[in-house]
């Protein structure tokens, strides 16, 4: 089993990179785990309290559960990945079964901040993108998917996303084995990574 971690700032294009890597690998060879599924369950909080949650701080992630799940997959066991809602800030009663496959891709902004997670990654990737490109994607995503107003998105970016990126996420670039500039637009880098994965699998 090959475990690949794909990190990078919010809105950098991680999901696009993951989708393109999957397309370049054998069918049914990959399972994907999203860090976002492991946000702590805060569904009990009031709407006002939820607005203060800092999703860009490492403490917002239940890393203990994430690590347990990675270890179970390595033992060839199916895990039940949580389903997290940004609208309720809580977890659903339902879960998503994730099967152990030849390749496990773990994707999320904070995955390289945790030493125990890094120890379990065979390949560590950092997807890089200019701050203005990331902000544009964040604006579209938060308005369309998370029900925020334009003003709320900018306030959230200024109060949480930008300072946490500079403090916690950007520094994890030094842990990466591979850095992909220009996000999902960098097809050359994505093809090289997919080719490297194929070589490892063929061995």
C-alpha cells in the first residue's frame, strides 16, 4: 500500500490535483480520504459560536481518529470515514466506508502539520498557488457551497484563513517531497507524480 498526502493552502487546487492523479492510475486502485471529514464535531454549538470556529488551525482536526483510520487501512481493514457538514459544523450519523486499496490519497490543508500523520505518508505533496488565485477560489467555494456572503468570506479570510496559512500551512512546504506550483493547472508536474506512483506500484 502506498499512502500519499496532498497538502496546500485553502483554494490552491488540491482536489483538482487528486482527480487528475486518479485519472492517470489503474481503475479501482485508489481510495481517497479527506481531512475535512475529521473536523471536530461542533454541531452542538450555537450559530454565533460556530461562526468563531477556526477551521484553519490544527486543533480543529481530530488527528487521533484520522491516524487510527490510516493504521486500520494499512492493516487491510475497511474504515468508516465521517461525513462533516460546514453548514451545521457537525458530523452526520451516516459514514462513508473506505476500502484499503493499493493507493490511499489523504488530502487536506493541515495534514503535514502533524508529525504522526507525516510518518505514515510515503509521498508528501504540497500544492502551491498564488494568494490571489486561492482567494478567488475561496470566494466562489464559500458562497456557492457554504452559504456565506461576499462580506463574510472576506472577513473569514482576513481573520482566519490568511493568518493561519502563514503560521501553519505555508511552513509545511519544507516537509514536502514534491511541490506542485500553479495548482491543478500544472499538468506536467501531475503527470510526473502519476508516473512515479505507477513505477512504485509496478514494483
